[in-house]
């Protein structure tokens, strides 16, 4: 048992941000389910715990527990709910990391979740259809965050595709649009709040991709700077001594050498692409080729 726990700790510590996001979601799910079993044995309800973690549609309730804007996107209670969310997060998160970095993945996950929650709250307080249920409606799950990641990579990797059982190979963007179509058809269903949140996450994913591909802007940078500040809060930075020397010639030589090495690497990748096709490239090679196309 100790070996299993130590292996999990090591995997979490050494894993990518994608691995950590999945671990956090699954870990919170297990704690909540175990707590739910204990509550049931004592004839009580787990809702008293969930109400402090779920995002409320009521603005008044949100002001009393603002942390739920973040916590809700890590909370699941049903097995199928977390299963499908984590599968989609893993599949599309891996594709995302083929072209962008881990900080951007975390930023899109969090900001997509925030966008989903805010659209959920807006819809439930604007449309009369929801006025009777808005005061006690809440939101939980990573779906909005996952949808942001799905649409971000679908628009950045426009030639991407997925292999679906019975349907074969289809373009990633078509799959993304199909899920959006289902959400639009379901905004008055039993789980209307979840579908509104999906649409909110989708809108952020689209905005992120368009700003990144058209203007080279990374919408996750402000959030990541805040996260960096929080992580480093209270830590004392070591003092650095800087000395200046006349190194322009050496710097120029190093720059030219790096540039020549990068050009040789890209040429090698292009030869491999021409010889064996796109699918023969590794994730690093795909990322290098994508970065080179942006220059």
C-alpha cells in the first residue's frame, strides 16, 4: 500500500500539468464519494458539503462563497460524469500539449471554467424560464474547462482529426462543432445549466485560439502571472550580482550557431514529413514545425 501511495506521489510530482489536473479531479471525486457513503450510513445528506464547493446561479449566494468560481470545476459526484470528463481532458489535453505549453493548458482550463460559470449565472438570471430554479441551482464539473481546451486545439490544429468507433476518421473541428450543436439544443433541458456552462467554455476556447493564431496574443498570460505570484508569495529571492562585459561578438556567434542548428532541425523534420507523412512525426517535431510556421 505504501508503494502505491509513493508511486502516486511521484507520478503527481513529476507529471505534466495535464496529469496533475486529472489527479486533482479524481482525488477530490474519491473524497466526496467516500464522504457521501459515510453520510448515507448515518442517514444524512452529502449536500451540506457540496454546497460549499458548487458554483451557485444566485449572485447573492456567490458573493458569500466566491471561491466556488474555481472549486466547482474540480468537483464531480457521478462516476460517468468524471469518467467522460477525464477521458476528454486526457485525449484533447494531449493534443493541446503537442502545440502549446503546460502553462497555457492550465490557463485555458481555469479561464474556460470561469467563463462557463459566468455564462451559467447570467443565463439563469436573465431568462424568465429559469427564474423559479435559479435561487437553488448550482454547477459542478470540469466540462466547461474541457470544452475550452477542445475548441482551442480544434481551431489551432485545423487539420487535426480523431478516429471514432463506427464513424472512422473525422476532423477534430467537426467533432467540436457537433458537441456545441448538442449543447445549443439542450439549453432548456433538465441539465440546462451544464450546457450553458459548456457554451461559455467553448466561447473562451474560440477566443483564445483566434487571438493566438491571428494576433499572437496569449490570453492566459495575465492569469499565469497571478498564479506565479501566488506560488512565490513569501519566498525570498536570492540576491544576484550582475556584471557587464563586452560580449557582443560572442553573443552574435552563439545566436548564429543556434539559428543554424534550428534551421538544420526544421529541414530534417521537413524531409521526414515529405518522406513518411505527418503522422510519422513525434510530438516534439510537430511542435517545432508549428512554432517555425509562426515565425
